[in-house]
């Protein structure tokens, strides 16, 4: 006897199964985009009379050829993961945060000033308080463009880019003034760097004789926290709803401007943590150029991870490995540093393009599914 239409059995039978072709296509698209970028890079290497197999082999050996290279790839991946988590939140709310570079700087400034001011505190108190201060410092830098967008409809791309410039000049001012290392001044070097942080503020090393520190563990833990926040809380649901359809969310009573401002604020906070981990776990002082371009590379890592916090974990490690391997390639085959920048730029371009294609594919699949449902009913 066939179940009646509308019963639990019939509903279960009509429930659509996973479309594995769709899932595999969308998962493979960023990988294919990276391979296409590397293929074009190989052509450029051939034009420079460099063996591309030798060059790309240097990338692999640079990461997996030694414990130092492998741990360094994890060190590079840590700030990318922090920045990418903030990017995931912002993009889910349909706002674009280009200000991670400035937010990293503010986080590093906050961590440096706080740890030096309270250097007598024990490590169990100084480390968490410094991380909190750095998160708040970056969050303030993200809150400003968030409020400008919410209250005055200022384009967040322009405002966050301008905030980057302000943060850079602020760091230059402080690291050459109030925060300058007085030991260097006494020695006559006048290096643009801060005093060395107290050891109580240093993040513990996971592997001796390497730079890998507990910041990497914190980043992975926060990736799971952000996943639960976005998919298991009311606030996270509203952020995603705002990103999917701001007009429908507004009609449902959601204050779109508030949640967009909140997402930019949280994005700034996570970028601030990236700056703190660089200061507390890697350099142990504030240096010029401490961002190392992580603010922009983090965007690409987030896109490569499908704007999903858990997908971002392997994506961040992959891009961290590329950064380490690219340095090894430059030394091994003697290519110009501009070629490395070009190669990473191609990866960015192709990955961003793949994200657009993935979105278009999803739209077409949704339309096709809807048409099939209408035809089945008729």
C-alpha cells in the first residue's frame, strides 16, 4: 500500500538527496583555479628560461623538506586563519572588509603597549589580557567603518582602505616615538621597533627551536567557535540572513545596519588577534611591516575555504605553505621577487574568479531544480 501524500513516509521519500556532483564541482573549483594559476606561472618561468618543474619542486621541498619549513608554514598560516575568520563573518553579512591590514596593526599596537605597561604581571594573567586587548583594539578599528556604513551608508571598501593608511602612519609614529626601543636609541641605531616584550607575554612554543607557538592552536579552536557562532546562534543566523537577502531580513524585522556593523567589528577583532600573535609568539616586539600582507592574503584564504570557518583551516595552511615555498623557490632557482608576487597575484585572481563561478553555478542549479519541481507538479 502506497503512503498517502503528505505523510511522514512520503515526505522522507521526496526529500532531495545530496547532489554529490554539485558538491564535488564546487569543492574542486578553487583547486582547479590554483592549478590554472600555477600553469600560467610555469609559462612565465619558461620565458625566463627557468625549469618550472625544478621551481615548483623547490616549493614542495621548502615546506616538506624539513621540520623547520613545515612548522614555518603553520606559523604563516596562523595569522591567515585569524584574518580569514573575520572575513568569513563579514562576507556572510554581505560586507567587504579590506581593512584587515590596519586592524592587524592596531592589534599589534594594543598587545605591545599593554604587555609593556603591565610587564610585572604573571604569564597566566598577562597573556590572556593582552589577547583580549588586541582583540578589542582591532574591533574598534573595524567598528569605525561599520558605524560609518550603518549610519551614513559610507562604502565600507573605501573606509576600510583609508583606515589601513591611518593605522600604518599611526604605527610609524609610535614605533619611532613613544614605543621606540630605548636600548637601540642608546646604541645609536634608532631602529623602528619597540622594546622587547616581557617573557611573561610570550606565547609558549609548541616545538622547541621553531617559531610555532600556541597561537596556532588558538586559531583552530576559534575556527570551531566561529562555526558554532554562525550556524548555531541567533545572532549568527541573522548575520547570514542579512548576507543572503538584506531586504527580506529587513522586512522580517532584522536591523540590517546593526548586524553589518557588528560583522565588521568582529572581523576587526579577529584581525587584531593576528597582530597580537605575531608580536607575542613570533617577533616578541613590534616591527615595521609586521602585517606581511596577511590582511589581503587572508581574504584569498577565506575565499578558497568557501567562506566557511572549518574550510578555512586547510585553506590557510595551503596559503601559508605557498608563502614559505615561494621564498624557497626564489632562493633555489634565482627568480626575481616580483615573479613571486605575480604568482601569488595569479592565485588570488583565479581563486576569486572561481568563487564567482561557484556562485553562478549555485544559482543555475537552484533555477534548474525549481523548474524541475514545477514541471513535475504539472
